[in-house]
C-alpha cells in the first residue's frame, strides 16, 4: 500500500510540474504573439494638441500644403484618412481629395500625407475642421485643422479709377488725388495694393515706360514710393486678374485715414494708360502692432532722376541713421533698376544700365552688409505675353517690360534698437565713355516695428 501511495504521489507531483510548466510557457507565448495594433502620428511635435493652421486663402483658391506622417504597428487592414469639408488630403502632393486610403500591405510603413485648405465660393469666414485617421484594428487618431479665409477678413478700398495718364491730348503723365482709407490698422496683418492698367479707346502706349505710385508723407511733405513697375509694350496688364500686386504693409503707418496718392507713367505720347488702384486691408495678427518708416533715398521721380552711372555726379549716397530705442525689428526696403544705354558695353554687348548685369552693395559702418544683384528675371516667362512686336522677351538688369520692379528687402540680424550707423549705397565699378545715359532710379526706406508705439527712425542726409 505504501508503495502504491508513493507511486501515486510521484504521478501527482509530475503532473503538477507538467501543468505548471505548461501554463507558464503558454502565458509567454500569448504575451509574445499578441499584436499591438497601433497608429503612430508624426510631423510637428504638437500636432495632436494644437493642430494644423493655414494662412489667408481666397475662396476658390488653395493654400500651401503641409505634411504629416502616419505609421501602423502590426496592422493587417487598410488605414483610412478623412478630412472635413473645405480641406483636402494627398499622398503625392499633387492629387487631392477628402478621403485617402493606405493599403493593408503598406499600412505599417511610414507614409507622408499632405493637407491643404481649399475654401469654395460659399465660405465667408475662417473654417475649422478635423483630420481622422482610422483602422478597424487600432484606436483612431484625430487632430484639428484651421483655415483662414481672405474674403472674411478683407476690407477693400478703390482709389484711382481708370485715371487717364498720357502726354498730350489734354492729359498729363501724372495725377495726384486725396482718398480716405482704413482708419485703424492695429488688427491689419497685410496691406496689398493692386495696379490695373487698361488701354484707352485709342490704344495703349507702344513703349515700355517707367511708372510708379507714391504716397505723401504728412510729416516731411515728401512723396514716398509705394510701388514701381514697367508698362508693357503696346498693351495693358489685363491678363492679370487684378493687375500688378504689391505688398505695402511697411507703409501701414501712412496708409490710414485721409491720404494723398500720386501716380505717374513716363508716357511720351497721347495714348498712355487708364490706371486703377485699389487696396486690400487684410485682418489678422500682425507680426508687430506698430510700424514706422523713414526715407533713406528717393532718387525715383523718373528713369533719368536716378543715380547717374559711370560718371561723376552730385547724388549723395551716404546717410546717418538712428533707430528708436524700442525697435524690435529693423529692415530696409529698396526699389532699383537699371535704365539707359551708355557705352562701353559689356563683353556680351550689353550696354549700361538697362542691359548690363551688376551687383551693388549696401555698406553699414563701412562693412559690406547687403547685396543687390541686378540680373536676368527670365522675361520670356512673363504672363503678359501679348507685347509683340515689342522687345519684351530680352532680359534687362533687374526688370522686365510689363512687370513689377522686384522689391529688395534687407533684414538686420538684430533689432538695432538705439543704434546709430552710417549707410552707404555703392554701385559696382564701371566708367562711362562720356555719354550720360545710364541711371539707377532708386528708393530706399528704413522700417522699424515694435510691440509698443514707435517713432520713425532719424535719417540725416
């Protein structure tokens, strides 16, 4: 009997050990083989908490796209990504839709997804939406998207309306009028100005001529150049929906209330142009609530009013500038382009200053600090391509017929608050053979910004 009991005990212990070991091993197998089924979102660090925002976008237009990434773990089924109305998604940043699918065999790979804001004509305000990433094996992920709509934030002001400029026939090259613009610019993020040219009944001027728009500074009595452009040969700029576009936000301290504007084209015949100018004041969050601006150079009252090139002249190209103590940002803005055809020409036959490519410098306290390259702009690609038989395709020195003169913005790396410095504009060396037909019309301004009310910089000629 004892022997039987011992045998039974042995069998029991062995069975217990087998069961115990088997149970532990099964748990390990279950733990090792259990899928995790995850969706992992990548992109900007705070995407889940703050979402994705898009800048001012016109109805029936699209914003720039922004990317994020998504990756699955242990997934064996499709991943579906959807987005609210007025936003779109894409896997290739070309073809956009409201819903996209990542196939099951790709769901565990990191995939880049592009998002853009696309309001239609029914949108009258800013739009909030949601991106939802879903899979039937994993927990869904979602984040918010916000789009700013330009229409809901724009106040438009029409000033000159088909104002005829010409030379003869009872018309003049210039016109000066007073208009009432926006009173309060504290919540204005951007001010855009549009210059629309139309041909009078007799047709447009056949030449490409210098033209600009100015605003009178009520403190100094000077005219400040807001914008500069070259007219097209033979035609207007109706191929552009609203004409030439200029960002004039730097002048927001002057573009308030009652303003005096002056427009000018160097037309030399009685045809000329009809000029229409309107402004869009776009509400938003300005980079700084307070701006101030001061003139540095204003040799800009016509093509031949610029800096003579290659000969001795009396244009002073040095200034002493003092920046206010509370400035938090300081930059220069310049319009400059070459004009006239003096010799000797460059080796490739390009005469100065219309055709010869040059690099000019802005010196700060004697040190070369900013550079302005006046080179080709690929004039042949100009959307105003109806200028035949004019010579509009050939590249000039920093400009094209029928195009805005490029704005050159030079940002100081520090605020320059409280600093006084010497500024000099230096043209690239070249000596004319004696003809006096090369010029660089130039306007330069110093702009300061602050979170507190700020005075304009002091500029000593």
